[in-house]
C-alpha cells in the first residue's frame, strides 16, 4: 500500500540508507529487463551487485541501530523517570491533602537522611511517629548529605535530614539540633589515654576518613582547616561510606576516626571503642531541608516538629555526664 511505501521512504531517509536502496532497485529493474540468454555476464554482475547491496544495507542498518538506540535510550529514559517520579509525588500529595480534609494525619511520607542520622537517630523516631499516627506510611531513603540534598531538589522526597547546613539556594534549611563529633579509637590505641585532644596531636596517627560528599567529612575538614591543618597533612589510610563500617575498622585498632558521639553509644557501652572530645569542641548543626516552592502538608509539618523534639532529646541523653 501507499502507506507502507511512505513509511519505508521515511525509514530510509532517517537511517541514511538511500545509497544501498537505489543500488538494489536499479539492479532489480535491470535484471527484469535484461535476458540471461543474451548477456549472462551482465546478469551475473547485476545479481552480484544486488546481493552485495542487500548485504551492505543490512550491515549499515544494524550499525545504525546499534549506534542510535543507546543514544535515544540515554536521552529519553531519564526524562521519563523524572516525569514518573513527579507523577508519583503528586499522587502521594493528593492522598495527604484528602486525608487532611477528614481531619486525620495520614498518607505517604518520604524522608531522606544522611547515613549517621538514618542509622543511629531516625529509626526509633519513625517507629514512635508511626505508633502515634498509624495512618502514616513512612519510607526512609539513606545517602550522604550531598545525595539527600539532590533528592530533595529533584522532589523525590518530602524532607531531608543532613549533617551540615545546606548550600543550595533552592532549598529551605532549618536548624534541627546540635551534634558533637569526637575522636574514636580502640581502647589500646595510643590516643585512648587522653581525656581531650587538640587537632595537632592527630597528625602522627593513622586516620580513617568518611567518603567525599559526607557531611561529617565536610565539617571535619572545615574544623581542621580553621585549626591550621590541611587534609593532605593527615595520614589517611582508608575512606569509608558508612559510620557502621567506620566503627568496625576502628575496632580493629588500625587507626582513629572522627564521628558523631551518637554513632558509638553501643560500642562505648561494650568497651570496644572510646570517644575522646576535641579541644576546642567540634559541634555541628544537624539540619532539615525541603524545597522552597514545594507544598508543605500538615503531615510533613507535624513530622518536622515531632522529629526535631525527639532528636534534641536524644542527643541530650547521649551527652556524657
């Protein structure tokens, strides 16, 4: 049909197959016009050209498909995923708004948190919040502070908890509470005998650091710079992306690390790790971030107030007497 012919011509133009197509068509019509009885060698040559044109066209087509499809996929898939995440977010927001019309606090709550907060502070708070508001369906996304900020900017989570102040102009940032970072090491490590440590005393010992993008690492590096110590001066022997992994390596006695006091409460109680405060003290601010323009539901506002109070009480309880 004519529609099929038009479709084939469009495909030929898009895939740049005009040259092999013309060759095949010419050979086809020439073979129909010429007689093999009178000019066998001409027919043989034309048949060879026809066959070669078909092979060449097939190879060229396969190559074009191989080169074009990954490019199309790499450009289209992120766009589709972005719209899909926005649609899901709008659906969750609609659920929250409808539940608010009935006077109930419920619906989907997407929370993101940096690793230290997510692993040592938020689980109990989320459990208690669920007990208080049983109609809430919470989901916790874990990553370093930089990754959580990016997820909030992409509108894939409602609120993020990070271990530093946000530098993003499109995010609202609220101070949540304070958290002290301390030197942690094995009880038999040379630093363990000190009651407090100046930054200069750390230079001669092996240092186990958090990964780039970590709020703990960012704040520690800023503290060291203000103390006149560059990161290059530190004897970094390992970088780890999780506070639990950090604690595990420190327990081997390989070196010391700088971590949240809240992340080593259990290890201190068992006697596997000692925590020594720095002089001057290293106190950081834990923050909550959310998009400036994003609708903030009563569910999110209630959780922010609930989590802030619980985090503040939790960190006060974990301070040394």
